[in-house]
C-alpha cells in the first residue's frame, strides 16, 4: 500500500490521527488511546486493515452480555448501566 492511501484513510476517520517523521508514521487512535510507530517499509508491505489491527494493540474488543434472554453490546450502554454491570454478582453454575 502507498503512504498516501494510509494517510487518506486516516484523514477520513475521526478517531485516527498520524504524524510523519524521518523513519515512518506515528499513528494515534484517540478512542483506544494507542500510539504506534510504523516504518515506511511496514506501510508498503501491509494493507490498511492489517495496520489498523496492529495499531489497535488488542484493545478493539467488544464485550457482550446476556440479560433475560437477549444479548446486547456493552459498548452502547450509558455510564449508569455499565456501573450496574460492574456491581453484579457473578457465580459459577
């Protein structure tokens, strides 16, 4: 992939930002609070999806929960509801 493709993709995304230096690209993700340096060689050898995954540093994981027979994504819950989730008692069945 060309550097222009990567920077163009990041410009179109709100949570991604980058800064060029002598050796490569410093990539920041505001939502995941990650900071990753990719060399120009790494950019040339990989796809946007591969670099996005590497720069997420394993933090782009969505938790789900099952409550009264249905599943919902915890990432969409408000502050009070996530607090309730932390306070729940968990037991082995």
